[in-house]
C-alpha cells in the first residue's frame, strides 16, 4: 500500500507555518506594487485626469429694482406735524419694487448718486388710532432717506446729521446732500453738507436762530443752490443773508460692494 501522506502532505507547523505565511504576504505585496506601477502617474503624484472637477461658482444674481407708478393719498399737518408744510393736503407716493414685490413706499424725487445707486425718501404709514378708537386710523408721514443699490437690491437708511423733517429740505449734487439742519434744542439752524458713506459732515456752520415752538408760515430755508466750478454751496435762511461755502479737496467716497474710505472733512462743527 502507498503511504497516506504521499500526495497530501501535511501543512507546515510551527516555524515552518510562520515562514510560509511570510512568503505569501511578501508575494501579495509585490503584486500590489506592480499593479500600482502599471497605472500611469500614480506613483509620481499626478492627478487623475478623470477626477471630478469642481463646479464653477455661480455668477451673482442681478436684481430688478424700479419705482412704480405714482398715486396720491390724503396728507395733513395733523397726521405729520413735523414733515407737512403749510397747505399740504396730498402726498405723492411711489412704490419701491424689488424683483416684482413692493418693499417700501417712497415720496418725492429720487436722485441718482451713481449709475447703480440712488437716494429716495421713504414714506411711512403710521397707526394713528387711539386705544379707545373702535375703527382703524392710518396716516402717512415723510420718513428718512434711503440709499438703494439697483444691482444688489440692498437698501439702507441714510444718516444725515442734524436732519429735521420740519426744516430740512435736501438739495442733492453728486453724492452730497445739502440742507438746513436743526440742533437738538430746536433753537439754532445750521448749514449742513453731508456726504454719502462719510462719517462726518463736510460743512456744519451756524445760519440763524430758530424758534420751533412759534408758528411758521414760511419754510426755514430756501433750497440750497449748487455751483460746480468751483464747487460751492449757498444757503439762504429765511430773514438772513445768504451764506456760501467752498468744498475743497472733497471727492466721492461711496464704495458699492466694498468698504468706503472716510475723507478729511474741510469743516468741523463750530459751537
């Protein structure tokens, strides 16, 4: 009879088993290295040309910003004691429409500051009903000025120093707003030239005393008048002499889509 282990040798045991396994692991490692070397560019750190490329960034959305058709609403000094002029009985409103939706109501003429930004005055609808009133009662008032970006669809309220709706009538030129300002005590009129995006006004000068408690039939000031060359602004308070100021070294500081740089103010506020 043939020996039983002639064709079916027993597996190695002990140290022989460890040597056999080590040889098999080395063989598998060599096969993996050979497979990697066969792939072009893998061992050289080259990028796979078939790798998924990042998608290009989407372009910024361009918004639609327009002023709609005008309408007139009832308006009186009773509803807007600070902003209404003597004899005003109607207020002309226009909706500010952004992407087809009415975002705000505006009044007065808009002023183009740049080819993409404009300023316009906001109109506010105020609840004028007393707690004891059974029916609703709403009134319209003239609100603050807004700066609107046509491309981005953003709007921000403009902070005009010493602006008071009872006496201030803004006269625009470029990114300058000229108007008669009123101190917090209500007793002194100032000539003010503010610049959009600037922290400090360019001009703040005394014009004339003012008694806010007394009834007034005329406006506190005539609209300020601008002159281009040299850059000059003239104020005319009621009952006072005209006052003119030259703006030297002032340039536009409105940064659309970025940060504004504060200019050096030619005139600081005087007591």
